[in-house]
């Protein structure tokens, strides 16, 4: 038997051990973690909707009307009216014929690839894709190939090899650890020329990017003919929980009938669907949240560049400071924690060896004084560690 305790001790020595902090009260940018008040820059609640009164009220009303749980899978009797309303509203929002709810983004990605791919097919993925896409490709049974990050020439070369079966290209829209955007215009062109499906996981773009918050595709001027398969999550900019896949009638019917992670799991609680409907309305109505977030991004980047921080190239809410070794990232994180600022260190295997970082996440819930406090703290840590 493996020495699990010994392996965990080795992780501690290597600076890779992970542990949890206990949060008190409601999600937000000012938190109490392990009994200590702090200012957090690590949440994916990009628009500050997780604690919005309308979203909370919708959740409460949904629980009052439908109960605490859905009771069964969507294909038994767990698919409520509010689930269906949310699917229709999401489809309209992203301007696609249909949308299908999944319990998590991980399950959505696994479901899509298990339904569409089989042995003899091929799947091509960006090397820095989210773990859920990587796992989905590996578990699909298709031949799996990873191309160099954001390298369209490498992708085109791989697609140019001998074709066997169907081919699917999958990429993040916004890369969760680097914050950069995939070169989707060029990738879509290559996929059309090579007769390959294109799937985009836009977990970190939906609600945030584009004039109307429709995500990376809107930002880049792409539609469903360019990207036939779109996955978005509800637990980030929407501030709730769950995920969806949007696309053609044929795609959604195929997923309903073949996606194991949809068929064989209990549906989201209806109260979560009700909360997500309310959140979707706020995403559409309150564009000032995206404007405020963009102001924070500009202010932070300007301040960080003036300080000479090792900031990675990102125009999104994800602003990584590349520190290299895990031990250095941990020291910076711990020093910030001592100053009442919480930003966990991101270390392998989440990122590659030698590329540990602080992944700073900005939110519309932050205020200008929060950004200033962060910059002051970072300057202090940079000069003292």
C-alpha cells in the first residue's frame, strides 16, 4: 500500500501542500477566514453578484416554491419549469438555438466529449486548457493531442495529419491561470478549413467580456457558425452555481440522450436555477458592473507596472504575478496574509514547474481603495522578500 502520510509530508517539504480556510458569513471581497478579517483577491465572483439581494431573494423564493432539491435527474422528474426557463433565457442570451444545464462546468465538458467522441476520433486541446477539458479529452476514448499554448500554426499542423474519424478542437476562451484570451478568430478559421468541431469553454468570459457580457465570442465578433459548441459556467460572473452548453438543436438533443454526466446525475436544485435567472437579468441590465471591473483592471495594471511587479500579460479580471518557484509564491502569499490580504499561491500541478504565481482576481465588488491597498501591500512584500 502507498504511504499516503509520507506523500503528504513530501508535498509539505516541496511547498505543494494545500489546505483550506474556513469562511464565515457571506461571499464578498471583505471576508472572515479562519476567524481573521481580510480583503480577498481570489474569487471568481467577477461582478459581485453572489451576494446581490435580488439573487438571494430569488433563491429563497425558488426554495419556497420548489423545495430544497430537485429530487431526480432531468430525465426522470427533476427538470422543473424554472430549469427550463433558465435554459431558454441562456440560449437567448448567447444567441444560440438551445442551451442545456449541467451541474458543474467539469461535468459539462466531460458530457460533451463523452457524447460526441469515440475511439477512432481525435481531440486537439491547448496545452494550458482547464483540467476539466484535459480530463474530458483523455477520458473520451479519442486520440488526444495537445498543441502549444495559443499557437495556431501548431494546431493547424496537427490537424493537417492523416484524418481518422471526427475531430474536435477544444480551448478555454479565457485561460484561468494566465488570464489571456485564446486566438479564437484564427482557430475558428483553421477548424472550418479542416472540417473540425470547435468547442470553447468560456467559464471566465461569460458575463464579463463583450459589450453585452456574452463573453469571449462577443468580444471577438464570433457566432455559432464559428464556434458550434459553447460552454459557460454560472458559478463565476453569475455568482451562483452550475453550467450550460449552448449550440444547435441537434447538439443539445444529442447531449440530452448521450451525455452521461447529464443523464446520470441529480438536477441542480431549482432554487439555484431561480437565482441564476435573477443573476442573468442583472448581467444584462447592469453594464456598469463590467465598466467598473474594467476600471479596476486598468488601475491595477498601471500601478503594478509602475512598481515593477512581474505581471503577466492579461486584459481580463485575472491578473497573475509570476514568481517562479513555489516557495517564493508561498512567501508572498503568507506576507500578504499577514497584512490582511488573501491571495493563495498557485503552484504545480495547477501550473507548470517554475511558473508558480499569485493569481489576483478583481471584482466589480472591489472599490478603488481596495486596489490601492493591494498595491501598497504588494510593494511592501516585493521589497522585503
